[in-house]
């Protein structure tokens, strides 16, 4: 009886060791493949810049506010009086 039990446990240990070795090799191969991978190149798009007329006003219903923007004017800047719009 002891001999059968020992033989069965040895056989199970050999099967589990074989499965573990195969799985270890699979994981190592996947890690090697992942280490050799390069990231894809960045996508770049281009467009030709051209001058276009910019409207002075926009017809809207309601109110609008710029989220990001600058105020550009021609003339002298004085922090004590509002900028006059001259052309």
C-alpha cells in the first residue's frame, strides 16, 4: 500500500512539475516578446496655412465668452484707462 501511495504522489509531482515548466517557458517567451516590442510611431498630420479674413463680429443669440483668448489692439497701452479701439 505504501509503495502505491508513493508511486502515485511521485507521478502527480512529475506531472505538476512538467506543467509548471511548460507554463514558466510560456511566460518567459511572452516577457521576452514584450521587452522586444517598440512603441508605434506618433501620428503626424500637416495642413498648409493660409490667410483668411477674420470677422469683426459674430452673429449669435445670447451671450458668449472666450474660454481662452487675448485682446489685441493697436495703440498705446495705459493701465489707468481702458484701451481704445483704433485702426
